[in-house]
C-alpha cells in the first residue's frame, strides 16, 4: 500500500491540495478556515500521513541540515574537548529538528579548504570549532571566507579578534588571572606554564592573563618557566626535567593549558615518583569531560564545553530562522574545582 499523499487528504476533505499544504505546514494560518484546518489535520492523522521532508525543505529553501567543521590532524572523536562540544551540539540539533553533517577538512591543519567552505552551502549553516591546529591567521582567514561566501556560521573556542561573528567561548585571560590568584593565595611564588604551541591564540591569551596576575602580585613569569610541548610527551618530559633540575629555581606550581597537557603532567609525576601537591602543585585549564577520571582529582578551572556546543547550535539556528537578528559573542563562565593537586 502506497503512502498517503496530499491529494488523498484533499479528496477526502473536499478541498484543494494547496489548502491541505497550507493547513499542515502552518497550523495557525488564517488562509484556511479553522473548521477546515481541523478537518484536514484529523484526516491526515487517520491516514497516517507523514510529510516529505525533502519536499518540505525545497519549499522552505532550507535543508534543516547543519555542517560541523573541526580542523584537526587526528580523528576528532578521540579528542575529549571535541566529543563534549559535539554532544552539546547534538542535543540542540535534536531538540530543534535539525540534522548534522560532519566535514573532515583535508587541507593544511588549522584551515578549512576553499572547496569545503563552498560545499557547506549544501547545509543551512556551519559550526566551526577552532582547535589547537588553528593559528590566529587561520581563524581570521576562515571568517573572511565564510563571510564572503555568505554562509551562516557560528564559531566555538579560541577567537579573540574583533569581527562581528556568532561566537561562543570563555575569557582565557581572565581564567589565567584567576589561576594566578588561586596559586598565590596558597603561597606559591614560582609558577610555571606548560602549554602547547606559542602560536596558538589560547596560549597567547592565557599568557597575558598569567603575566597580568603575577604583576599584580609583585611577581613575574620567567621566560624559562614557559614550556611549549607541541603536544609531544617526550618534549613535555624534557621541559619538565629542565625545570626540576634547578633546585633553587624550580617551580612550586605548574599551570597547564588543557587536558592533554594535564595528562602529560600526571604521567611525569608518576614516572619521576613525585608527590602532588607536596613536590609540585598542579592547576589546570580543563574540560570536565576528561579530567574527572584522573586521580588524585585535579585542581582545575573547568570550561563549560557541553554548554558551548549547545549554545553555538542554538545561535546558528536562530541566525538561519531569523536572518535579521544581530550576531552575538558570548563568553561563558568558567568554574573552579579545588581538587587535590593544588
């Protein structure tokens, strides 16, 4: 038995196909009388009518499909930050009746290729998650290309420029200042910073916040106490060995820029049989999805990654459904978990 069509409903209701389409797609319309609308909807239910989503999308000039672009060298589902943000995006997409298409950028890490930017025209809009592969120039170039292609988009994480875009993130400079105050209040005067790469926007802004906070406390962040690991564990161990070999100048506390660096720190402590926080205090900027499994429980400023994904998807859908709505930049609050390591 074939699926019921609009014409089947129209025939039973004694109205035109156009009237059926109007009544089913807009239940509050005044173009069809309330009595007829009620009859049409009743017959549609009795026949088990389900709308053709493709036809509906064509009629609305929308696909109800969002694109997700995550420029990374590694498969994105191994990354806890991405997985948590994606969970938030999916929660919103399901709630608002959209679907999600994931792009896998094949160009230089940190950049979406021009072809993939243009391919995103097959979706109603695009969510772009900046990762540790993205430099400031990469991010600015991506914004320029998306705007030039007139594509609705929302960005997540690590954008600190002035372009008027839909963006969700945290204030990393303020987070780092809070980290300094927390450590200084606990008597630490020699604080080191374990980061990924000096070119990354997050590194730059965390560094600004650390320096500002230390200056306010009458302290300084020595250049030799800034370690960029390039996310390589061997290099991280080399940096840490260098710090701990200086008996008079060794740091008493280390602030780590993200989850993977926090894990490197835990591995180092175990390998060198150090005590935490006895030999060294550890404080992290972390994603709650990953750090919760570490023992001892880390002292960390957690960023609300799931909520970032939820809000970014809502902002994108709002911009699609209400094109005149102004673009928004939202910085979500970070939260302190005191843990056992600082």
